């Protein structure tokens, strides 16, 4: 967030209030250039909306050349409303219902990831009912565990994908009328920040693909190697480089025979994490039984309810003091502090061992590197507090200012059979 100096953040906080998410589009563009430049020529790069579905960020990444990877009807609609080409979208998830598959097929989704024979057969039924032929890639679960990942997504007992041994032992189960399998999908783990470790796990993924292909003999069009591109989260730091990664992947792709398949990658964290900062304002500073507490107006309702899809270990957000409304901006030596939020629960802690100087009520604190797994990965609905404003900026100024609004809506009238006459079901409106 180098282009967002404290004075600019103070002006934005004064205009839009706190807590406030600020997204730097120039930083987003730089991250996309860095990652796409580190991949083999001709690769497809999918943006995983689960990291941050904020429409201006999605739109920017689509304009840069990313495709959309989605795993819910809401994410799909956001992607399409932001300009995504449905035929280039990838729809993933281990428990897709017929309702959401019908929705995705009706909107023209071009590629699905399937996790099992049941998932594959369900997609086939929906495709036949829609009078279309769906294309899918089979998600594989390698035998090896991705050590060094922030969160393992394969290589162990998992709800994701089909074990390679299962595919090899029962290849006939992985076929379904109405669906053409055209490739494979392997996602080993998340948040890997070492290029050697990441390259090694892409090689492991490709070995799993070779084993499955020996059994299935697909007309191989695409291999999705997933992602795992790491980035510091809720603490200062810069995105890691990936020297030599493209060469390692290109070399490992040899030997499949026939026309070379397209290789695809997915990223959410790496693309958007560094562009986002959360600005909160100190509301109280006090000492309780010898422990210093700094209490801000944003807590786990704004950040860290899932700690980037992992609530263990507890979030340890590193807040940086910025000039506050009273001009203090932090003074004196840093000391051990509990950084807490405003919620009526003892669990609303952003950092139990923060090092903060002598901030006062009215001062601003800035938590960097939270463009991924920020607001929508938090407990945004808990206690019904107003969601933070989300502002996108670049060198030209403010490009967008939005606020997520969750509220209850009336259900459609019930049918005589006990069902509902509408097709949207019981959900909160999102505006």
C-alpha cells in the first residue's frame, strides 16, 4: 500500500468513516503483471472470487485479462455483472446442487470442476435437462501432502477431488452422459511463499494428472494446477517473486503427447491481498489488571473471522499507527497491547500481543495486506453492525465507493405442497 500515505488515508477516513477498506488499484495491476509474467506463456489465469468478490476489483482483474473462478451462484452473478465471459468461467466446489448447476448452465458457464462420480453424474443430468453438453475437468486428490502450505487442499483425506488411486482402479465411474471431461484440476495447498516448494508441488500435481490420464485417456484440453501463490496477510510485507517458476512448469509439462494442453492457474490471495488496507479508529485505551487494551471501531466483524479461511491460529493483525483526528498518530515507545474490536464478545480480538505506541482515542490504525480474505471472510453479520465502506483508488483519485448491506427480505408465498413459489429461497438481500 505504498501509494496510500497516511495523509491520504486520513482524508478518506474523514470522508467515508471507519472502519474503512481502501483498495489501491495501481497495486492490484502490479500484482497481476507480476504473477502473469511469472507463468508459462499462454497460461490462463483465473481470479478466485472467494478471496474478495468486491465488484470494482473483479472488474479490474477481468479487464487485465483474468478469467473468473467461482463457486456459488452469487459469485457467478458478480463475475458476469462485472463483465466476465460466461464461456470462460470456471465453476468449482465439492457439493454443487442441481439448482446452482441449472443456474450456471443457463448463464452459459463454459467449464466445471467435478469432484466425484456423483458430482459428475449430477452435472450430466442438469446438462441433458438443459439440452446442452457441459465441459468439465476432474479434480484430483494427490497421494502426497503439500507440506509448507498455509492450508492443505489435497494429499490427505479430503472433501476435495477424487483420489488418484480411485480413478485408476475404477475409471469407468468417471464418465457421464451430457458431460465431456476435457482435463484435470489439482489444487495442492494455499499460501505458499517459497518458489522451490511451489514448483515442487506443481510437479507433484502433474504427476497425479499423468497417473489419471493413463486410466481415463481423455482428449486433454486443459490442466488446472490451482494456485497456492502466497502473500503476507494482515501484516507488513511484500508479495514474493517467482524466479524460474515458468521454466520448471514448462519442463514438467512435457510428455503428455498429442496437442499440448492449456495450463491454467488460480489466484485470489496473491492478486488482491497487497492492494487492500483496513483503517480503524481507536475508541478507547485502558489498562485492565496490568494489561493494556486498545479498542477500535472495527474487529472480527470487519476482519479475521476466518483468518484467511483458517481461524487457527488466532489472527495476529499488525496495525500501524497513522495520524489521527487529534493529531497524535502514535507517540512514545511501542509496548505490548491487546488490540480489540467493538463487539460484545471476548473473542473480538485482532491481536493479543500487538506492539503499539501511545495511541489515543481518535487516532487511526492501519492494517495492511487485507485485500484478500477481509470483509467477506469476516463475521460481517454478527451483531448487525454497519459494514465498513469499501473505496477503490488509484493515482487519479477515488474510482468507486460502495458498502455491503445485509438485510432480511420477505420470502415468496408458500405453494400448497409446502415449497416456495419463487426460486431465490431464504436468503438475505445483498446491496
